[in-house]
C-alpha cells in the first residue's frame, strides 16, 4: 500500500501583512534601519557627511536607536532636521522598544509642539489602532504595549521628580539654566518587554547661537566628559544639485565648490538655502547655517579669537619687563587673580589665572604665593577693595600692603577699561599686543562670552556673575598700568 508524502507549504503573506510585521520589528543593522525609515516614514536621511570633521544626520539616529548607553549632543543648523529627526527617534522608540518612556522638552512649548506634531502625525498614520487616544489632546501618547511619550513644559516643576529612559531636549540654547540643571537627573535605564536594555540618556539638540549661551556650556562640558557631539551644517543636508544649474554663478559656490552635484543627498532645498543666504548677514549665515562658530553679535570683544590671541608656548623670562597681578575681590562671587607680564617690546601676556570662591583673602594669597612666577612688581585691583572688611575691620587693600605689595586702585568707568582691552586686542594700527596663555581657560571663556544685555539697551556689559569678574581683573591691570611710568620726562 503506497503512502503519499505530505509536504509543508510556506504560509503566504500579502504586502500589507509583511509591512505590518516589519513595522514593529526591531532593526538589527544600520542598513535595515535606513530602509525602514524610507519605507515607513518616507524620508531619506543622509548617511555620509559632506564636510570634513562633520557627522551625517543618520549618525544621530544610529546612536540613539542602537542604545550605546550615553548622552548625545547635536549641533546642527536652522532647518537642519533636528526636530524632525527627534520625532523619528521617538517614533522608533515607541514602536520597537515596548515599555519605553520618552519625554520631549523644547526651549519653549512652541518648540516642543513642533516635534510633537511630527510624532503625532506619524503615529496616527502608522498605528492608529494601537493608540490610547485619551492622552493625545493632552500632548501625551501611550501605545497598547505601554510605551509612552509626552511633551513637557519649560519649567523645573515639570522636570523634577521625572523618571524616564529618554529625554529629548530640542533647542537647548533657549532653555532656562535651572531647567537644564534639573533635566540632568531624570533618566533611568530599564529593559523593554523583550528583555533588551533601554539605556537612560539625555539628548540635547540645538543651533549654537551665542558664545555665552547655554549651548556653549553644554558643548564644552561634553568635550571635557567625552560625550559625543554630533555636528552637521547646511551642506550636509543639502539636496543634490541638478546638472543644469551653473556652479560659478550660484550664490552657494563659495561654500559648495560643486560638491552638491557629487556628494549631497539631503532634503534642504538649494533655492531655499540661496534665499536665506541673500537675506542674512555673513556672521549669521556662518553661525546659523554653516555652524562655523557662534555669532558675536552683542559680544563686547568681537575681535578676540583663539587663533590670534591664545598662545601655547611659555614666555621666556629674559623678555619680561615686569610682572603684575590683576585682582578682583570676591567671596560669594569668585576671587580672581591674573598673572600679567609686560615684555620689553610692550606686549602684554596673561600667563596664569586663579579663580576661587568662598575663601578669605589671606587663604587665597597662601595659594597664589606658591605659584612659580614670583612676586609682582605691582597689583591693580578694585578701588572698592579699600573698604574695611566687616569681619576683620581691615580692608583687602590694607592686607595686601601689609604683606609688602604695591597696590594701585585707580578708579575708572567700566567702558574706559573695556576700551583699553579692545585696543590691546586689535589696535587701530599695528598688530595685537594682548595675548593669553592657553592655561588661562576661564579668562579665554570670559573674553568670548562677555556681552551686552540683549534687551536692556544699556551701554555697560551685563554682569553675569561668572565672566565679568575675570574681565574686571584684566580691566584693573590696564587702568592702573600707566601709573608710575615715565612719559616724556614726567612721572604719571
């Protein structure tokens, strides 16, 4: 009796079934992730940077999707896709990491809602049957598998006490400092429903507008702590240029040099980029779109640059004419001392700095006098230092003089001292005469960050409690340096 061998037939799936299965499937490679984005979201995220030392926007999505377990900073141009990519990253978390908790925090509620609107549109199109709709109006969404995302207002109350895996911060430059400080403590790692690790991470995305803004401090801290800073500019997201467009007559030729025809594969319209460049100043174009450096608009010392004024080599002592100190007294505010050398050629070199808080002057001096530079010929300091201390009944200036120092306390207007520093940084004729050693990191930051108040309209720079004290110490040196010098046979 013969028997027939039964063969198993493969189950057949139609395109809709395959697409639905792939929609919620975790992608295991970068190539598959990129394909998923094109298929389901309809975006082609550039995978290769155009500019040297930049990143591609896809590098951001790879990093946050494959869970490296670290925070990440994104420095990108206006219209460079930060908000859209943040929404896509949140979409991927919700669909592929069951139980994940994500919060969106923008520099303003309006900024947060831009990312939320992208996310809501994607979710309602892709998984309308898996949404718990009760929270959509309240800017909160929960999927049936308990994955959640919500928008936070820009306030400490909303941030403190929060416990989530992902906090996406959009336009950090616009954050209040206190809110940003609170945001650092909200993330906790977890595992999804399939046992995969979901690392707690804060993502900070912004254009880098101002050399004294929050983004500057975020980037500097990231560099110190080895936190990745992903950076791209308008060229890295520019669309491919059609062959018919003539390069040499294009307003983008200076930046592009033809690479848009060969390497660009982005989403930013060339015509839009040209229109923006035509209406923007050079400074803002380089800052907001090319991401070269923050704008110096509102900066007090616009001519200061690390390339021109910061030195790495030691100054030979044989070339010294005299050593001086510039001091700004403080207790709650920082006490600042700058070691300043005037050379035989008339150059001024700040060779060291000391910045401390909440110590008495004699404690500062105990540390300062141990430095290797020796005693100064004279000290320039704040005239207010001549007032008697409430605790010791002795002024700070009296204390210095009792220890054998020559102290000069000539009073002046803030703008007079500022103008002397400006003249040393960039004289009307000749080369700069003021240089800073690279070890003076706080003074370098202060020269970059000292600025006018953005709204008050006053002539005096803003006293921010951080940078102004270092500039004050430098001012006291310049205001007092001419005292005792012989000019034209007379002593001044």
